[in-house]
């Protein structure tokens, strides 16, 4: 039995036209300031680092850029208690998997 292919995120990069202002939030956060290309594995990727290094900020921006709600939920279930996320998602380029007709993914 062959499982249906699943879409996945292959990599995250900053858009080329994004200004990297080191003192402006969120570009002053280490995870964002040093971001060039974050390669993600098809099955699992761990984001590891000290508190305050930007793991959650980056993950939240990826989720918003993909179309998910900033506060959790799903693509079809949106709610908001207050806007607390950064505009980082506007500066990210998501490299998604692509569907190849001959092998189904």
C-alpha cells in the first residue's frame, strides 16, 4: 500500500529584497539575523537554541507565510485575541515540495 504524498516545506529563506536592519525587530534576533537558508527534512526538523534566540518567532512567521493562523488552529479555523506577531512572514520565501506527475509527488 502506497501512502499518499504529503506537501512539505523544504527550505526557508529571506526574500532577496528584505532589508536586514540589525537593530530593528525581528532582524535583531539571532535566528533571523543569521538566516540564509534553513533546510528542512521531509519527516522531521528540530529547532534548537537558547531562550530568546528566535525559534518561536521564526516558526510563527513560517506558519503565517504558509497560511496558518498566528495563534494556532488550522487554515480554516482562524481566531485572534490580539495581534502579537511580527511582520517577519512578509520577508520569508518558502520553498515547498512540488508535485511530479510521473511519481505522484
